[in-house]
C-alpha cells in the first residue's frame, strides 16, 4: 500500500508523543500509591480526598496506557506499510485526521459508524 502522506513526519509525531506519555507516567507513579488508612495520622476527609485523587490518577494512568497501545499499533502499521489506511474498510485516512490524531486507525466514516 503506497500512501501520499509523509510517513516519517507521522512516525516522529508518534515517537514524540510516546516519549511525552512515558515521561509523565514515570512522574505520576506516586499518585497511584495505596492511601494510608491510619486515621490518627490523616483525618477522614483528608483520606477521602487522597482516595479520590488516587482514583483519578489511576484512571489517568489507564487512559495513558491505552494511548500508548494506540501509538504502538500505529508505529507497527508504519513498519508494515499499512499506515494511513483504515483498519476497517482499507480506505485512506485523511491527512488532516492523521495530523490531529497520528494514531488514528479508522477513517472518518468508519469512526462515525463505530460511535453510533
């Protein structure tokens, strides 16, 4: 499959995004650590706040991991010469769509259908 897009530009965007996510991930690891349950050291409301922050951090980490998986899949498609083509219909993905989300795997039509 030959695409009219500049694959190397998108490869570099994906690699940069992956590095950014990994950097943030390593900085945020302490936010998901277990909340201390000792009420003599931490008040109940403070502990509840800490648990809420922990839950939000865990969800952020989960989303970050999903994005890293999408990036890895896009890089795999680049290496296999399949990048820029919809994994559903095999049609071309618009360059503007890839510019917004370089890890996009569906064309706009298939993405719209999958959201319904």
